[in-house]
C-alpha cells in the first residue's frame, strides 16, 4: 500500500492553448505588420473570443546561435480584440513578427485571468 505522503505521478498541467499566425492585419492594398491575426484552436465564434482578450501569446522560434544557454527565443504579445466573427483574434507583439512567422504555431497562455 502506498504511503499517503507520496503522490502518484500525474501529467503536468498545460497552461496554454495552441494557435497559428494566419496573417498581418491590413486592407486590400496595405499591410499593418504591427498587428497579427491569430487563429486559436477550438475558438470558432466571436463569443468564444471574449475569454481570450488580454491573454499573453508566445511566438517561440529556434535561432542559430546560443543565448542564455538556449537556441530558442520568444516574442511575447497580447490578444487585443476579435477579428471578424469566426474566432480569429488580433494580437500585438513587443516586436513585430517576422514574415517567417506566417503559418507558424504560437502558444496562447491562459493567463492573466480576468475571471
């Protein structure tokens, strides 16, 4: 019989939802690269976007050189508002995302909480 002091191994809790950078905001002939459009997994309407407003987004990419003992870098951003009615959100990042980020995965963190 296991001791009450030893907990069974459980899976770590995932604090993010997957998303994907789809495009930059823009019009027919313009492009605003300071605002990115992100499609969040499982969010399919404008009402569901409400929960994600203000949440942090991490674009993680792999670089050639090692910095801080890691080849991975992060660009942090925030969900600003909805974009249309299909669950796409607008996000602004601390530095504009590069063009190679288009189609790349991002992590939509489940913090800060507004509940």
